C-alpha cells in the first residue's frame, strides 16, 4: 500500500519533505482489531511535534496521522462491533491498558500505557491501517469523510479543553490561537454557553477577522489587553508568549487551559517576563490538557452532529502531505487540512 512515512526526526523549517512516500506492507487485523481502508486523514500540529522530536515516536519508521475516517475492509478474530463496509473514525487514543487506576476511573487519557495513533502505532497517512475495534467510532451520517476527519482531534480535544474550563453560561471565555481547534471551540462554546461572550487573541489579522465572522465579540493580537477580564482562556498555540499574555487577561480565580501536547522552545525566554502579581496572583490557575478519552470523542461527535458543525477545511492528496505540513508549520492556516486518499 501507499504510505507517507516518517523515517527520521527532522526539522521542518530546514527539511520541506519530512515524510517519504513509501510502498508499505498492508497490515493484517489481529485479535480484536479491524482493518480500515482510509478515506481521509486530517493533518494536526502534533504531527510536527512527532516529526521534529518533541514527542518522538518510540520506533521508526512510523506512519503518522490520528484523525482518520475510512471503511472497514476486514475484521480480525474476536471482533463483534463492525462489519466490512461500515464507516469508522480513529482518533488520537489508539489504546490504553484498561486496568490501571486511571483507566478504571474513566481517565484513560492519563494511562501510563496510553498509545497514540500515528506515534505509537501506524496511523492514517496511508491507504490502510488497523486499530482495536473498541477504539473506533461510528461517524454520524451528516458528515462527509473530509468534514469528519478534523473533528476527531481538533474537535475532540477542543471539547475536552472546553470541559476543563469549568465555565458557567454567561461567564467570559477567551481563546488564544485560532486554528482548527480554536474555531471549533468557538462554535461549540457559543452553542453550549449561549450567554457567554467569546474573545479571541490571534496574531494574524485574517484569523481575527475569521473569529469575528464566527461570532467572537472581540478579537485582538496575542499581547493585547481584552476590554474585559475573562473567566477562562484556552490556549491552542505551540509557543509561550500567548500563555504569559493570557494570564494577564484572566479574572481573579480564572483558569488558563493549555491545549498543547508540547510547546516549542523558540520563545521560551518569554516566560522570564512572568510577573507574579500581574499574571498569577489572585488564585489564577493553569491546567494542561492531555490526550482524549473515548467518551470525549463520542460525546463530541454527538454534539457536533446535533450542532451540525462543519469544520472549514482544505483538501490535499496523500502525496501532498509534506506540503500540508510545511504550510501548517509556516502558519498558513484557515480551518483544517485534510488528506484525501483518492
Ligand atoms: Zn491532533
Ligand atoms: Zn491504563
């Protein structure tokens, strides 16, 4: 089968072709697994973290991609949930142990044996992939394959980060960074919390305009001071400046939720401008978001169908995966990037 493969850790600013087009053996579904013929796979910033070594795959080569929509091609021994031809989705959570104290209390995202799709197991930048059937989801009919793919990461993790805000309807919400996840959170939050005003911080004027179009009451630059203090802010950027700047915009007792698997170190010195009374005092909190659970994915897909969320997206062929990744690295973002197989 055709696959776009990561063979070595590399920096995308220097190497514009981080993935290699490769003929790869088609996987076979083992016990409890299904084989999926991939139709679409969305491109995520976390792929850059894998490629550039901030969250390196434990083994190379690896096929990245963790927002996969496809059709069941074959089922392995002991499976019962799906039939060949069924449409399914795969998200960032590829598997967890099911036995540890985190798994047992519904926090499988924190499992020490958490395996991520496209990092710890081959993902969807390929014609086929296998996944444990318990970690595959039925996709609501409303969505096309290309519309559904970005929902599986940006949407599901955005949903988790929104939940972690502990927001009450009518409280003010900020979003710093306005890529795929940010714009989905804006739509979700305005649906879930209709009395809540949403403020967006983004360095790119086009993103700010896009945010206002989607209903933000205010949109400013990353370091701007919002006209009001905000009860919660979600950071979806890969860097540090937005973290420091968001803290100054929080109300006393407000919470900053950092939705990033890793931060780049390009502007780490910005943290030295952290001023305790301005940024942290008055019981401000910082909470990170780690991974997703299956129930986050399921709840989010149901919510997205109820709201008829159709993510803005741009399509690329599998061969153009490198181009999509380079554009993502360079910040050329308007909605989500989706690879389509044929
Ligand atoms: Zn992702
Ligand atoms: Zn576990």
